[in-house]
C-alpha cells in the first residue's frame, strides 16, 4: 500500500442532478441523475487514487446500517482499496449534493455524524500507528466527528512523522488551528466551503491571503494551498507565493469532488517525485479538469496533462 487515507467522519453520499432546483417544491429525479457512492473527503481521495492505480488503506470510524453500506460500496471499487475502520455504535452519516446545471449551483447538505467515545478513539490511534508504518504517504482529510478533539490531525501527524512519512491535510480552519499547535504536516489545503477564516481571522483581500500563506511556510509547512473566491488558489512554498487562476470558465455546479481531486493530484505528483510547486500545479490542473463534467468521477491523467495548459500561475511574493 502506498497511501493511508484517514477519514474520521466518512459518509454515504447521495448525488442528485436537479435542473431549476427550487425550495418548497417536489422534485422527481430520474434514475440516471441519482447516484450513491462512498464519501467523506479522505474516502474520496482513496477512491480517486484507485482510479489512477494507486493502492491505499482507508481508516476512520463507521457504524450501523449506513456504515455497512459504505464499506460494501468501497469494496465494489476494487482491490486497490483496503479498509481498516473502527466500528462504533452510532450510524455513519449521510450527505446530499444537489447539482443544478441550468443555474450553475451546487447545494450540499451534510449530516453532522456520530459521537465517538474515548475507547473507540484509543483503538483508532493504536490502529493508525500500525498502519502508518506500511505506507509512504498519509492523507488526513475531512471533518472531525463529535467526541474527537480538533487537535487530532496534529496528534496523527506527530505519530506519522516519527516514521518519516509525508503528510497531507485538508480540513477546516478550526481543525487546522488546533492541530498545528501539536504538529504541522508537509502539505496543508484549506477546506473553505463553510468559512473563509484562516487561523481564526476573516481575510478580505489578496495581500492578507499572501501573508497567511507565507506564515504557514515560516511555521514549517512545505506547501500550503488557500482557496480564494472558490476558483482561485494562493499557493505558498519555501520559494515564494503564487496565485493560480483558471484560463477556462468554471461551472460552479460541477465543483463536487474538485477539492478531493486536487489532493489526489498532488499525491500523484508527490509519488512521481515532483517539487512542491509542481505538485500544486498538477493538483490544480486536476481540479480544473474535473469541473469539465458532472459527478465525482476524476479526469484521466491525459486530461490532467492537457489542463496544465489551462491554468495560470503568477508569482505574487
């Protein structure tokens, strides 16, 4: 196995394509526009990597009938994904995404998820330390369920660093803020779907994003990606800060899965031996290529290569 994908709060995802979606109205969805798949950001990264022939093991917490369904759906994907979840009593959560291709909107409704008790957390931590020794890369991505401290990303990273593993994070501000006090990963990508806060501050202009990216690198991260106005990214490395922009129009209704594709693309580039900035470029090209069509299916590596010509990277610091 090459990758350990940690998804503490996995989900069973339901995806509906509903054009002219409106509230307070019955919507009947055709079968071809109704999809179910295993989800949660860490799970999504593992599924995408499997499409590219990269093996991974997924770990976190699952429970109940929904958890059973999630594992069943993961097994259908093929032998490149192994699972090592801790079983809990509460049900795994379900998420809903509604894509409107006419109004170019994406509406996401995510369940909060189960409560995790301390005994389950302790079992997971012991399991993580065994698994981390068997892989090259660790990606910790997604929300933190109730009962688990926001600093868990840092605790897991501290363990992974004892074994000299490369660590990727994608998480919201409250998780990154708490976890970086324990340990920093090699790569940080902010999940800014719910908030534009970075380290507890609401950033209002490009200079503030550039300064924040610079600060993460000074604190020890090797690569940081900060989303700006959804489709742009500020990318910080030891060599400076860049702004990434698409040269093509982005349909916001097709953004589902683009963030996870970004992370998976960076992992592919890392495995190919690319430098930090080229990892970010490849991940961004993968995310932009993903928005060429609906659903969570990732672009081919040929498409990603073609889309590297559809991005602009401008040094800003």
